[in-house]
C-alpha cells in the first residue's frame, strides 16, 4: 500500500542515514589502516558557512520536490537539507581530537548500504530518492579528498571532477522523488475509486 510521506517516516529516514554514517565512521576510526587516518576538520571559523551552504542546497533540492508534489511533500522538503548536512557527522572523531580517515561516510558503499537498509525497513521509493539526492547534493558542495570505496579501501581521490555530475544527479533525484510521490497519490486515488464502485 502506498503511503504519504509522514514526519515519522522522515525521522526514521534521518535515523537510518545518520546511524549508518556513524557506523562507517566508527569502522574507519577503529579498523581503518593507520596510514589512512589523516582526516581532519576544516578551520573552525569556516564550519558554519560550509554547513549553511550544504543546508541551502539541500533545501533547494527539497523545494524542487515539493514544487512538483505540493504541500503534502513538506516532510521531504525538511528531510532533504537535514540529510544533506547529516553526512558530515563522519567528521566527529577529528572534531573531538581523534585520528580518523578522511570523510569515511562520503562513500559509494555508504549510499548503497543506506538504500539497502531503507529498502527493507521504510520501503518507500520517494524516501530513497531523497536520500540519494541529499547524498549527491552534499558531494556537489564539498571539495577536497574522499575515499569512494570506504571502508573497504581508503584510496583517496579529489571530489572536483565529480561535483557537476553529483549536482545534476541530485537535482534529477529530487525531481524523481516528486514524481514518485505523485504516482503514489494516483495509485491511492484509484484504489479509493475501486472501493467506492
Ligand atoms: Zn562533507
């Protein structure tokens, strides 16, 4: 049965996303090879500005979703910037003064695990598309090094060449999330007609 996005579902989605990011962070910090433990934080004064940039792009993506769907997509409008910012929870050990890899959750494997967990728990295509959009939106705003296959490999490469494709993918997924919501509404609507016939 198709469901409208609820605030509760959005909260579950944020818990899954943040929880998996923390697992990747703990894994990298505890089990990552010492040579990979070179992650740090940006200069303290620039952190609020960077987080604001992430939130602003996430909010734009969320609004793109709502423009197609209307007011009922409101939980997703809020969920998108929350997830976009939440990925940076993987800087926590460095922020607290511990050695850790660079951006352990900024990884393709992270997004695969998040989508797999969501597919068996929340089971909502629109939420999965919002997660993908928020992840790619984050990668579009970030600069510097990341490990695309963390925690299996801490091979670091520059984000630069991936930023424009990530931004494009983020926008397409936000729009697709809106389309997925509208299709759910049609399915629910048809079901209602059958019952009343
Ligand atoms: Zn980041």
